[in-house]
C-alpha cells in the first residue's frame, strides 16, 4: 500500500490562497526548493486540483518531472479545455473521475509514494475517504484574514501525531503529521 501525503502551504490563519486564488504571499526560496526536491524523490505520483494546476501553469510550469501528474476537475468542459492547453505531456493526465475512487485505486498499486498538492476540496474528499496518511504543512508568517480554507468541510474528526518540525530561514515552519488510525 502506497503512502499518500498531503502537502500544502498555508497562512497562519489556515488559508491556502486569497479569495481570488491569489498566492503572492507564498515564500519560495532555495531552502524550500531543496526540501521539496528531497521529498519529490520519495514519490512517483502527484495529484492536484484544477485550480492548483492553473496556478502552476500561470507560473510557467506544466508538470513535476519524475512523477505522473494527475489533475482533477469535476467539469468535463474544464477537463477538455485543460487537455487542449496542456497538449500531450506524457506525465500529465487530466481526470474527471471521482478523485477518492481514483486515488484509492492508485494507493493499492505498487510504487513510491503519492503526494497531493493544493486543492482544499480535493484534500477534503480524500480525507473523507480515509486515504491521506500524512500531512505536511508549510505555515507562512502571514495572516490573510480570509480566503480559501485549508480544510473545507471534512466529515469527521481526524487525529494527528506530530513527527517533525522544521523552522526555515524565511520564518516559515514546516509541520509534518501522521494520521492516527
């Protein structure tokens, strides 16, 4: 069984983006890049929601190399538009199937870990299906006041065990938790 890790950056008041999906407050630097590069060597599947993927595309990135990238959207129309925009990238697949069913099937296959980047709604559906094993949060030193919540409407309480804390030079804190089952 593969391990599924949710990795998100969030504000101190638990938002993953501004109401307009803006993420200009995120601190990316060489230290964060090195941590991410080490982690990405442990996974071969990356899962993200459509809105997160559109932010990635706007930044000039089309995929994470070394991993099969699955982008989820519930809209067939938006899926078709994304497929056209992305083209035939071998490691990017646009999926409009039920995310929990799809990730559950991926989890039962052999391979490295699976990482879920961004997408509060996507993460919520995977939490509700009990598919997430670890949560890694990069907490940024900013209070947004409002925005897109980190964990929208999860159907049950989820208990966590803290297993690592890293203080970064840019005043961010990376918190790593295991889901208690």
